[in-house]
């Protein structure tokens, strides 16, 4: 049994390493092309990778980077929580009520025709300046994928399983707790996986328009002083935070898939 467990672990690690190889190879190619192109384009248009690394180190040394990163991540997290609190009950209602679906679904689809950035001035008029308004903007970006993914998860549940549970006397709350929520969880997490990256985007865009102390304002300051290397460094931090959040949710999603397959 011990040999089997160790063998399975080694196989999983080897598979994970092999799966990461294409991404690592592509990153290497990008850095190589970037290094070759940078001297010909000039530091203002395209700083070298080494210049970006130096700028990242300078940002970290000044103490501006990490508070800004935490501020943006905090706003994005609030946006995700708000979107989840609204999207999940609404999705459940749409799946279980034809009248609600007929009334709500068209408006959800139509709402996607309006760019979230275009709503920022209106949100400021309604709620004023502040991180709460920025979090609301981030929530609007997360809301749609959460509603769609959770709806797919709920609609994908075997109706015979639901009927059998009802025959056994399960009520609405028990069905939701013991059948619907566990079986729909992988799809819900898939929507959340897409949503966390969008939340970071919404938080940064909100900081552009609404203000704040996060990465969005840091990017504005770097733009104003034509600090291209600093812009690249901040964008890499933003991408890194989004990738970490994406990876964490992806692990949770994989775990949920394993649980539903048992």
C-alpha cells in the first residue's frame, strides 16, 4: 500500500511537471524575444527584462508596492464576496422558477452590453468616491460568470436524484444542502475561477476612475512620469496576484470534482 501511495504521488508530480513545461517554455521564448527587441525599441517603449526586475526591486524597497497590492486585492475580494452573495441565490431562483427565469435572464444578458467602466461615473454619483464603490464595480464584472456557471451546475444535476430525494421526504433546504450545493460546487468554483481575475481587473479600473490607494493609482502615477519599467513591474505584480488567486480556486475546484466523483 505504501509503495502504491508513493508511486501515485510521484506520478502526479511528474504529470504536473510535464503539464507545466509548455508554459515554462513559452515564457522562456517570450523573455528571449523581449530581450532581443528591447534595445531596438528603447526603454520608453519597451524596457529590458533586467530593467523591469530592477524597477520591481525599487518599488519593493520604497514600501509603495505591497500596501498598494493589498489594497487592490482587498477591494477585489470584497467585490467577489458581494457578487457571490447576489449571484448564487439569484441563479438558484432562475433555475427553480420559470417565471423568474423569463423575467430576469433577458436583463442579465442585456446588462453585458454595457461596459462596466461606463457605469463607474454613475456609481460615483450614487455612492460617492471610496473603496466601496470600487468593490461594487469589481462585483459587477464577477456577477455574470458566477450566475452563468452556478446555473449550469444546478441545471446539470440529475433530475432522478432530486425526485428520489423528494420521495424520501427531503425538503427544499435539505435538497439544497445535501444535493444541489455539493453537486453544483465544481461549476460554481469554475465561475469563481474566472471571476477572481475579473475582480482584480475591476478593482484596478475602478481605481483609475474612482481613485484609491491601490495598484490602479500606482499605475497612473507611473504613467504620468513615463516610468515604463515601473508600469511593467506593477503589471507583473497584478498578473501574479491574479494567477495566485486563480490557482487557489483551481485547486479547490479540482478537490470539489474529486468529491463529487466518489
